[in-house]
């Protein structure tokens, strides 16, 4: 499509609790238009949505709150403790999420935003890495990630560990990424490295598509 001319999509992913949100903010401040896959996932599972109806068929209406909206904490506890149920969740939600991400990319491009950062925790699992020209992964020590996840999501250590266990291993991210950003606690260093990587990606874009 003509509106996608000179568009470059950069994938941002990595280990849960590694600090991806902070890195995303640095890229956004440096001129990238961000598509947040987690927000897309929430949007496609709103009350009354086709996706939520499909989820209820597999997991029953027990995953709903009293008002009919999705009980995300309950669903998370279910799927992150059972690999097969996580696979069911992904098989239902990924087509909806992918379709909306593609639509969002087109909307961004049509309004002149050509350098797009796709912030997606399950970038590889959902196959949305196929859209990306470059991939950046954020990694961190497991003990730090557990503490961050517990604080961020207000969940137990066991639940945090289940989320970590459900993800791809560090070696996979290292072998399938163009850039690795390591975050082991020094926030200033994280900002500095993220800014350096974002500058390199911008230089790559302008050298390829503009100059």
C-alpha cells in the first residue's frame, strides 16, 4: 500500500520485568511512534467483543467480572500455570491482536508517522516479528525481574515465577535480536543505552529511506 512507503517497524520485546516500559519511553521521546501490543490486547478483549466471547467458550464465564468484563488477574493465574491453557489463550487472541496491530500501523503511516516501534512482549510467539525490520530485546537477571513483576502486578512470588517460566529464554532473545539491552538495576545506564540504541536505529532508517 502506498501509505506504507518508507515505513520502518522496529520490534521491542524481551523478558517480562526487564524494564521494557522504560526503554519504550526513551524511544518515544526520541521520535518513535509507539504501538503498544498490551493495549491492543486489552482493546480486543473489551466487554462484549468477539474475542472475549471466544475466550469464554474455552475458559467459561468464570473469567468474567460481575460487570461482564474480563478478569485479567484470574485469567493470568489460569494460563501462566498451565502451558496448554496459555496456548489456547494465544490461539484465540493473536489473530485479533495481529489484525488490529496491522490496522494501527496503517493509521500511523497514513498520518505521516513512518518510524514505528512495536512494543510487544510476545513479539516472537505471535509472529508479529514478521512485520519488523529490526528487533530489540530487553533482558535482566531473574531475581530482579521477579521483584519488579511482584511490585508491578501486585502478585505473589509464585505467580511472578510462573510468568517468567512461560516466556522464551534469554538465549532465544540473544540469538534472534539485532540489539540487546541489559538492565540489571542502574536506571541511568538503562536510559543511556536505550538512547544510544534508538539513535542507531534512527540513523539506520534515515540512511536507508531518506538520504
